[in-house]
C-alpha cells in the first residue's frame, strides 16, 4: 500500500473537518451543490460515487457470473442478515434507546420520529458504496455484483411492507424515482462502462492489461471517496454544529447496529468457511445503508425538518468512518478465512 492509502482514515478525518469548516466559510457554494439533485439523489455525489464504483466494475467478468450460484453461502448470509435480522434489530434498538435509555435527554414527542428514522435506515441495505468497500477488502467483484443485485430485487418488493409493519403505517409511498435512478446510476451504468472497458483491455493485453488499468485509476477512486466525505459533511455541517449532543445520541444506536450486523455476518461466514473475498463484502453489505432511499422516504412521510429525516442524515455521516474501520478489521483478519 502507498503512504496515502495506508493513512486513509487520517485523510477521511481531515476531510470531515474540512467539510464542516468549508460549509460554514462558504455556505453559498455548498448550498448550490446541495441543490443539484434529482429524486433525492445529489448529482455531484452521484458522479463521485460513480468514479469509485467504476474501477471494480472493470474487474467484473460477466462470463463468470454463472458460477456464483455454485457458492450460495454468501448469498444466504446476505439475504438473512439484511432482510430477516437488520430491520428488526434496528427498530428494537430505537425503542430501547429513545423510549428508555435516552428518554430523559430528548423531547418525548420526538422519540417516535427518531425510531422511525432508524427503521427506515435498517430496512434499506446499501447499493452503491458496497462496491467501494468490497474493492478495499479485495472482494470478489463478480460475487459482490450478484449480492448487490439480489438485494436490489428484494428491496423492490420487501422495503415498503417491512417499513409499514414496523412503523404501523400503511400508506408508504416508495420513491420509485430515487430507487430506480440509484440502481441505474450506481449499478447499471458503471457495469456497462466497465464491461466495455474490460472487453477492450482484454483484446489489447489480456487480464494483465485489466490489472494495470485498474491500478492506474485507483487513486481517482480514493479521491472520489475523500471528496464525497467533504461534501456529505459539508451539506450537514450546520446540523452537526447546532445539535452536537443530539447527533451523538442519534448516532449511538446506529453505531451499535452497524458493528453488530457486521459481527453476525462475518462470524457466520467464518463458521461456514466462506472465502474472505466473499465473506468481507457479505458482512459489509449487511452493515451499510441505502441512505438516499431512507432520506427520501423520511422526508416524504414526515417532512424535511422532521426528526426522522435528521436520523437518516446522521446515518449518512456515521457510515463512512464506520465502514472504513470495518474495512481495516476485515483486512487484518483475512488470514483467518480459507483462501
């Protein structure tokens, strides 16, 4: 690893500070950037995430996708953790903390909103950033693509019923524009571009040319991650500075949930002797959230300035540092898994 990559967590911390600082120094610029969105998907962040996802898509061998079905364990773990465990534990943590542990520290009228925001996060597994975390842990790109695609298909049918069940609300309006646009931007288009690039590289120099190309563009992928951190924290800089104690309270159950879901999936994969290049992405998928979808539904159901919307925003802010710590842990424990 280069010196830059080795201290990536430090650069992320500096980017968090830079984002909050710049947002207060240049609020107009960040306000303009934040307004460049469609269907709750910020177009600037979308471009940066696309830059991060594209290198891994170049590594996807479409011809090898059919072999993924012969290794179903990673898919089983993904489905069970994301759809049979995660939404319900997140709801339970919300009730525990905001109806009991933090009851004396928050406005009782807001507790239900905070619980609702947690439920929306828990019911929306990640689509885009998983490819970045998978690449950082040397995950199998073919398997990761299938895992994410399977989650996306299930999400179309299961998201609204699960949210309706846990919230006790029947009129859940799934923002289909957000869901479809995110899948197209973060999965379909990078996959098509990656497949075209890979085909040309294979024709020129085989897999060696593919490896050399991905190595060349890797710095751009890392820069995309850092700029994304600056923007995300810049967009919400005022929220953090205005309500630092509340942000800590809201982040607590999210942090516990994130590390618990990773532990369940990672230990399960280790017990099942799943190879590390499948186990690590599998556990990371169960940890991260589809924050665009969660934010859009929270705003649609409860309003832009609601407690539920605030929780989903805190989920965005917590995710990158948490996922980087888990990437570090996964890389340090690679030798514990079969090759």
